[in-house]
C-alpha cells in the first residue's frame, strides 16, 4: 500500500471527483488524520441530480436475478476482499477497514466485525429481504413492469428515479437499510455521516466490483445545505437523526424519517413473577452494539417489581467499563464527537435532578459515568428507575447503553408507551396480546422473549422500502 494519505473522492454518478475543499477523517482517540474526504456543495449535487434519470436507466437494464447475484457477490467482496479506498491506488483489506473504522467511529473491533457481518447477511439474503418487502411478489415483475398475483393482474412503477440518503455515523449496519434499493433498480444518492463515510464507500466499491453499474451510486460528503438539496431533489429520501434533525420533515410523504426508536420491553402480569428469567435478554437488548441502535431497548415497562428489576439490570450493566479497542470482550464505544458524550451526560444529570428518578447503576459503577480511556471518551451504562412515564428520563434514548425502568399497570401500558419502533412483549395473555396487535404505536412487535435487536430478513426492519419506492397501478391489456 502507498504511504500517501488516502483520499475519498465524491462519486458523481459513479465517477470520482476530487474537490478543493476536503475534510480530515481523524482517529477519535488520538486525533491522527487517517484520510481526507472531498466535500461537495449543493450546486454540484443539484447539477448531477438533473441527470439521475440516466443512472436509473442503466440500473433498469440489469435483470433482477442478476442484481441478486451481484448482491451476493458484493457481500463476499465487502467482507473478505481488498477493495479500492479512494483515488490514490489504495486497496483496503477487511482488517484495515476494521482498524480504520474503529479509530474513526470509536466502535471496538468486535462491534465493527459484527456490523460487517450484518451488512453481509443483508446482501446475501437479498432474495428473502425482497420477498418480505414485496409480500411475496414475483421479483421478475420489476423487469416486465406487470405480472399476476393470486389470479389478478398487477403492475408497479417507480415513484422516483433515485433514493436520497442522509446517513448517520452511529452504527455501520444502518447502511443495510438502503441496500434493497439497488436490487429494486433505484439508484442511491448518499450523503455519508461525517464520522462514517468508510462503510458506504466500501459498499459502493463492492457493488461496482461485483458488476453493478457505477452510475447507480452517487456519494456526496457535504454540509447541511448539501444534505437539504438531496432531501429536496430526490423523489424519495431517508433521513436519520434525532428529533431536532428530523422534525422539519415530519408529514412529508417523500421523506422517510428514521429517528430515535424508543424501543421497549414489556412484561405482562401473567409473566412478571418469572422476571429473573428474562434479565439476560433485557441486558442484551439494552447494551448490544454499544447501545447505539434504534432497536436497542431504551425502556422496560413492568406491572410490578420495577425496583428489583432495575437493580438486577444495574448489577449486570453497572460494572461494564471501557476496554481496549482490540479486546474481544469490549462492550462500550468511544464517542467520535466528544461534544455528544458531554451533552448526553449533562442531559442525564439534569434529568436526574427532577424528582422521581434514580440512577440505579451509580452504586455499581467502577467510576463516573463519563470517563476517558486510552484517549477516547466513553459513557458507562445507565439504568434509571422512574416513578412514571411523565418523568423526562422515562421515554428517552441515548447513543449509549441506557434504559429507564417504569412500573405501570398493565391496563395503562399501551396508553403510555408512546411511539415505539420495536416492542418485545413477554406475555401469554390472549387479551393483552390482542391489544398489542391492535396498538398503532408499535412498528415491530415481538411476542415472547425475543431480544429487540433480533432481525428477521423477511420482515422489514423499519418502514417498507418497496412500498416507499414503488406505486401500484391498475392495468388492463388488450
């Protein structure tokens, strides 16, 4: 490998573009510059998107079956092979990707590898993914534009020529959400997270090396104005972020919002006496992937024993401390942006000053919640016992292992939980299960002791990308 610092160019419909304005991608633990990333402005994005129809045309020519083969090959390349990193002739091995991403994102190696595996599995299982998204449609229908289902003639047409993506930096596996767009023949226009351009760039290189038309990929590291241009100009877009970032797009049907998940674990009255049997499941739901995912549980709702359950969780999670990035037992991630760690810690402290909440983990910690370790800034896990859902910390989500434990009568739970991306409901009560199935606040429901972090490839993770990108039309043919 050359000793020149890697440079990640923008990709303008697949063509590398070196900008005069470049940002440094730094090691979050020691500040070393590991790569430079070209930045593009809204004008360039606007100009390129005027020709995005050509990208859609190139992708449309590839049969769906071949795109599925390309996805499977891309999975192999992404996980196991050297791929181009930038435009200086660098080839990046999976080990180098792991090392660099750990340095820039703060994730320990073991979490980078798990995320890499999840992405690879999403690509390998793309036929199953599409089957779930389309509810069993013959995927070759996308090649013809029409077909039959259950004896009825059906037709679908694309609602857009491109899918815009304003990506976060919290977890590499979030990139698995846009992968089906390629198999669905819709080009992607990606604004990567500031601290995490490496995963989408590597995925694009894997797709191109596997035989996908390069024009299907636009990669635009950009500022807020550039992100806004993508969201305005692409016919369909996904935006990721906290409530402040995503609130301005609420109600816009062309933009799918991926904000906080507020995922929860609920234990019913019929199972609450067995609560000790479920502590390990709750712990993994809260802490897996460093607590950074929208499907991490951020609240535990129980009809009784809240204090005992909170203490049992705190005993497991409280002692968890930072470990070296290479340690296979590492469970916490450093913050790529120290200001975020400081802000979260301050919000937690402010919330705890409001009566009705107790940081149960405090007595089990080996030091303060916010701590420095080997140059990185970390937040140790926090379990807060709240006396009701009205407390400011009862229905919150943070980028670290955090959960509130709230005691609520079963009859009132579904009135109080609020919108929840995932709910794991541990109950066999038929009436309560029926109420859960009827509850419009729950996006994904796990009935029984299933971790909130478990993904099924035939079930959409969050929103249905096929129904977002395609519309059904009535069709008659003479």
